[in-house]
C-alpha cells in the first residue's frame, strides 16, 4: 500500500481554487475566494471533528472553531449580523462537548463554555433588546459558575460567590435604567446578601451568615429610599442609634 502523499491534497486545493477563480472570471460565481476559504476552513474543522470518534476530546476545540470560521465566511450577506454569534457559539459548543466528554475531569470547560455561549446569546438579543444585553452576558456567566458548583457541591462551593455576584450585576444593569444610583446600590447589596446566604445554607459555611446579614441591612436601607416614608425611616434610624449609644454609655457608668 502506498504511503499517503500530502501533495495530493495540495494539488486538489489548487484545482478547486483555480476552478472557482475561473468561474468568477466568467461571471458564474460572485465570491469565489470566499467560497474557497470558507470551504477550506469548514473541511479542516470536519477533519478535526472526526478525531472525536477516536476519543481525542481536544480535537473538539479546533474542530468547532475552524468549522465556525468556515460557516462565518460562507454566511450570506443577509445574515451577516449573526456572524459574531455564530462564530462565538461554535467555539462555546466545543467546550460544551469537552465538558460532556468527561464531566468529572473536565469541569473547567463549563466556564469558557458559559462565557462564550452568553456572548453569542447577548449578540442576538441585543439586536432587538439592547438594554438587556449586559444582563444576559453577566447572568449567563453567573449561571456557568453555578453549573460549576452543581458539578461538585462539596469541593466547588466557592463557585456560588462569582455566580451570585455576576447574576446580581446582571440585574443591576436593568435596575440602573429604572431607579436611581442609591436604589440600584440597594438592589446590588441585597443580591450579594442572597449570595452569601446561599453559601451559608447550601455549603454549610456558617461564617457566610455575617456578610449576608450586613449586606442585607445595607440593601434594605437602599431599597427603603424608594418608599414614601424613607425620610422618616432614616430619621428614626439615626435617633435610635444615637439613643442606644447614650443609653449604653450612662448605664455602664
């Protein structure tokens, strides 16, 4: 059996490229170079993806990336606005495949998979709902960290913190369009309080009750400014704090 010679592939590529260039010169095709490079990247991606059948999990990353790049080049002009989402989504898909090929050993793939998927979804949604783009991106990354926590609740409890912070920041981007800065800060502190409360309850970390309580109070004070009795609330709070300090001072003497 003869040894495979790479010159065969190179010769075929020259034939295909020359044929496409001739078709463009004759007016049969319009974007011959785009078809050539798009088809080349797509074919290269498919070659890498065939290695997945042999257990080479790493081939998913260059495979889907090259295939996505080829699909991006071949994308019709009428759908060009979806090009970024297509390319980022294809790379994100590669990391999802890496994760599901071994969920125990390759849990780390959840993070780039979630980030890239969130970016792709953000691009599509932002076309019609521009104000929700940031919320979807941050919230999507937060959900990817929550998935990391679910992959091993005992060892990866720490993932609850970035998950809660990022989801909270996603909600803050929406609240900022509706409420003032002080009220938005209140929502932010309440979100952080809920995050540490989840750490305390789900991960059984008792120390997390302290930041949850402090942040919860700060959040309630910020939200209270939305209500009509906010001025009275602050006045009563200051009087109560001052009275408590004086009471403690005189009773100790």
